C-alpha cells in the first residue's frame, strides 16, 4: 500500500483519519509540529510514522512529502488567523505538486463567499487546489457534533441550558468526526471515484430544540435550549458570531438523501448516538 501523509494528525479530523487508516492497514505518515505531544506519541505507538512539519518551512513540507502519493490536508485559523490559514493551506498544496491525490477538508458552503472569515479562508485554498494540476477531492463538513461538549456548553448544561446562538426551530446540519474520517478514507482508497469532486458532508439536520430533547434523555435532567445573543458570542469570537448569523439567516442546504445514497458505505452517526457515548455522570 502507498504511503499517505495525514496533516493535522493530532487534531480531531486528522487524528480520526490516521487511526482509521492504520486500522485498515495503510502506512501513515502523521505531520505534526509537536512530535512529543501525547497525541503524536499515541499515533507512533499505533504504527504511524511521525513527521515534523511547519507550514512556514517549505523544506520541512518537502521532506514530509518524500515518498508520499496521497495527502489528507486540513487547516485551521484558530491557532492564528484566517489569512495565515490561507497561506498555510496554499503552501501545503504547492508543496504537494508531485503527489497523485489531495483530499482537503473545508467547510459546508465555504465555496459560496459566505463572509465568515474561517470559511472564506478555506474557499481561497479550495480555489488554489482546484486550479492546480494534482487530482483533488474537497470534503466540506457541516457543524461537528463531537466538539459541542466543551466547558462552555457543559457550564450551561449543568444549569439545564443548551446555549446555542440560533432560534430553537432553525435546523442545523451536523456531522460526526468519525464520519468525516470514513469518507476521507474512502476518497483516499478510491481516488478515481472521487477525483475533482466536492462533497458537503452531514449526517442529519436538527433544531436546537430537538438537540435539547436528546440531551434531556441522555443526561436524565431537563435541558432547554436558550438562544445565546450574538453579541455575547462576538465578545469571544467575531468569526463564530458571523458563522452563527449565517447559519440563522442563510443556513446550509446539504441534500442528505442524495449524499447518503451516493455513499452507501458510510454509516452516518446521529447526534443521539454521539451524545450517548459522552460520560455525563463524570461531567455534570
């Protein structure tokens, strides 16, 4: 099997994909800035080769890509800013000029000039990738289910409140990280099937009211949705405030029946299934 470079390998998407590829017997080179981190050490113990790379160091990217035929690319602005994310993503795409296939994870609707800073930064990477000579696949996940139970959310749930900056009856498309990884693995394994294709990814669409009902059943305590004002969100992040304003005013429009029919190999995990795996007694 050919060597696959997984970037963001110590993060949510890259980590899930690296573990899945290793489970399927693929040789994986995991790119990280911190090879001594616990996540990197766990990947090494699972059989991944660890490569140290810095997007601002072209030589390190060239070395990480040596002998690689396929690349999984993921970028984030939250360690820096959207302009840096774009620069880093383009640097990786340019460094990968000799590979056979690049799978890039973006964001649902990011190809539509949304005005959301961390969507628009990904759009510029998408355009650069699609304008090159390397076969590509762009996966565009909707809102992650898995990252919705951080301390901000837990502090509200302890008070019986699901604080989400959207109307209670406005649907939000959702996807589990493990499902993004499953689609990415499929695209890497079947490059001809997915070449020059962009897919918005979601498992389902739920309203905040329905999420609160599911959390009530899972936690055993009454949880009600409360719409967090966008000005409160903006104090923490104007980027996230812009995202939730877009979700409310425009929304995403993933064609779920068409997507799921096109990917019969994927078992889409629901919000309820992910919520059921959270150790609520330890957290609440």
